[in-house]
C-alpha cells in the first residue's frame, strides 16, 4: 500500500520534447502558490528541473541518485527553492548508472517508494510530491510509477502524439500489474498548443475523442516566457506570473485539485 499522504504524482511521457519538465516545474510551483506544500523530485539525469528551479550542479551535494542507492534519505536530499512551500530533490548525471547498479537488487523498482514512505512519517512531510521522469522507460521511470498514486501526461499537439501516449498507457498497465495496483492516470494535458494551427486543433480533437474526460480542459500554449524562464533559474510563475503560460498552469493545477477532490483524496 502507498502512503495516503503525501499525494504522489508522476509527470511522465516516454516521448521527449513534449514539455514534461516544464510541466513538472510549473505544476509543482502552482501547487505551492495555491498553498500546498510540495516537493519536486528530479529523476531525469539531465537535471533540467533542478536547473530550472535555480539549483546549480555544484550545489547538488545530496541527490536523487543518493536516495535510490540508499546512501541518503529523501529528507536529506531535499533543499528549499526560491518558491515558498516548494522544495526540491535534485538530480545529476549519476542517475545514468542506476539501471546497472540496481540490476541485482530485489527491491530495485521500489527504492523511491520506500524513500517516500520514510519521508511520510515526518510530520512536516509535503502535501504533494511531483516527480519529473526521464523521457524513456528505465528503472528510474519504473521507480517513479511504482511510487506514484497517479500519472499526469503532457502531450504535445503534433501528429505522432497518440503514439507516445499508447506507449505510456502500456507501461502504466505493466507497472500496475507488477508492483503498483493503485496507479491510475490522473489526466492528459495538451502542451505547445497554438490555436491558429489547424493540426494542433485536430490533434486535440482526436485525443479527446480517444481519451475522453482524461484530457484536461486546460491547454498549455506555446509561449515565449515559458521558454525563457528556465535560463533564469526560475519557474514561469516566478518569472512572469501574468504570461499566458503561467496562467495556464495555474488553471491546470486548479483542475488537478478539483479531480483530487472528486476522488476524495484532496
């Protein structure tokens, strides 16, 4: 059984370039902005979520690699960010070796779940944990899905969108069957949306026809400020809260919390 709290949401898509890390950073920031204490766990060896929150590589003394290899607790790997109520467990390229290092361990798929369970015993544990997954099916992604209550899938408004989604749905089914029967799809958010683009509108319509209510009403637009923010080490909501991208993420997280309330877990 997963701990009831914190509520763990994995941001995942096995296809790269869909706005996954942007969604992880800004969804976590929006949760914090709405008053929910939130921890963002960076499980991508590229560490872009860590950089995007202003934590430079030299500052990452204890990382998610240390957590997965049981050198450190998740609490010890957690650092504060510039965003009130938002903390981070940072990543480095060391994560690239996790598949090999854990290959002989019987609990290799459950390392993150167990670390979160230990953190959950702390009275100051966050209300939400958001996990930024790598864009591939590795032991890192399996650990994230094994530890999560639900998956939020960013889906780019492009021709091959459904191909990446079908791969993720198969993976979720396999993880549910093997190690985490509680795992569910929280929702699908359409990213990089341009209302002037006929293909984008057709992709949104096709995904809605296929996935129905799983698709969030909120669409994340193509937005220059969203693209600029990481280079300043800030989430878009801190960089420019009035921009279209920031406002979209606030709406998305409002939808997410509403779904949580409907499920009786918020």
